């Protein structure tokens, strides 16, 4: 299993690196073609942050490991709320952007419900995927209108500066190289992950929920922790909401676009319900802390503790 573990580690490292290059290259190219910074932030940058999950899901579906892809999408959402936001809040209270109560949080709740309805029959087919993609287009329209009205930045200053200072030639090189390495690294990761699953006797779903989901969420965790330490993590909740929306509406449909995928019952009965519970808990915590304007360390303890308990339950069930 040493070879498979090495493949997973190498795949994750290359996946994170290539996703960054791909996002900068694609965004800079779009800017040079005349797209506004706001639209670049809301579309290319936002979708690009989910590029690792999308490519992993595509490769998993092509390798007849569709449940690994579904586990990756649901597991990434669980990880984003429980681990990324939980640890960030433990380091420093997270400011609440008050306008997110109007559209972003209700939208996340509605999209999460739609995701559950799609999985309810334990099958993910082309029609299910088209429903999710249609919901994505509607969500993008709503977020774009909301972003334009609120005046909030669609990406952080460092990211915007890197995009603006990338030449057209360099942007095209980064775009092509990032895309190529994304494909290779995602294939490497899926190969290693499925090999580990077979050796340990666990399902592809569990590997997707744990190793792959945590691995593809590490960049968000590292960025959120670094921002918290610097005191610049005011968009942390918004980033998680955006990432979770894309995971459900862009990442999860991928297997259904390629082939009909039989969904493991645990994916809905256990993992989707945990994701829904954490999503609801996040909304309640934001509502309870709305007057204070911050999600504090006690909330961080609850979120992180819930995530640890979930991982422990997965470990115990698969013993």
C-alpha cells in the first residue's frame, strides 16, 4: 500500500499547486479579454477553487468509482463547516457579514435540500445532474445580483493583485499547464485512493469522505488559518458558503454526467444528514451571534467537536 499512499500524497500536492496556477491563468486571461474584476471573482475564481474536487470527481466516475466523487462533494462540505470554520473560529472570532443573512445563507439551505432530493432515490443520473447544474446557474445569477448590490469584494486583495499583474502570455501558460497537471494529479489521487480502499476493505465512499475530502479542503483550511492569524479573515464564512454551493451544484453532478451512479445508502442516510445538520447548525450559530457580529470560540468548539465525532463514527463503523 506504500505506492498508493505515495500516489495520494503526490496527487494532493500537485492538485493544490495546479489548481492555483489554473485559477490565476484563467482569471488573468479573462481580465485581458475584458471581463470585469467582479465577474472574474464571482465566476472563474469561485469555480476554480472547486477545480480539485471537480477533476477528482470526473476521474473517479471514469474509473467506476462514482461514490468516491459523491463522498468527495459531501465530505468537502462537512469538512469546510466542521474543520475549516471550526478551527478558524478557535483561533479568532469570525466577523459575520450581516448581508449574508438575506440571500447567501438561505440559498445554501435551499441548495442543500435540493442536493438531498436528488440523492433520495439512491441514484445519480443525467437528469439529476442537469437539475443541479440548472440550480447552479440560478444561484450564480442571485449571487451576482447580490454581490453587485452589496459592494463586497469577490476576491481578496492579494488574489486580485496577482491576477492583474499576470501578462497574457504567462496567463496562457499557467492556464494550459495548470489544466494538464490537474488532470494528471486527479487521476493519480483517484488511483491511490481506490487502491487504499480496496486494501483496507472500506468503500470508495468513505475514502472520498475522509482522505480525499480533507486533502482537497486543506488549501481552504491553510488560507483561513493564515488569514485568522493576520486578522484578515472577515470573508471566511462567505468563502465556505460559496465553496459548499459549488461542491453540491458543480462537483456532485459530475458522475451523473458521465454515467448512471448507484449511490450507497450511507451517503444519504448518514453523510448527507450530517452535512445537513452542520449546515443548519452553522445558520443557527450565525443567527444566535448576529447581534454580537462574530462567530466566537465556543461556536468553534462545537463545530470542530462535531467534525471529530463524525470522523470517529466513520472509523468505528468501518472497524
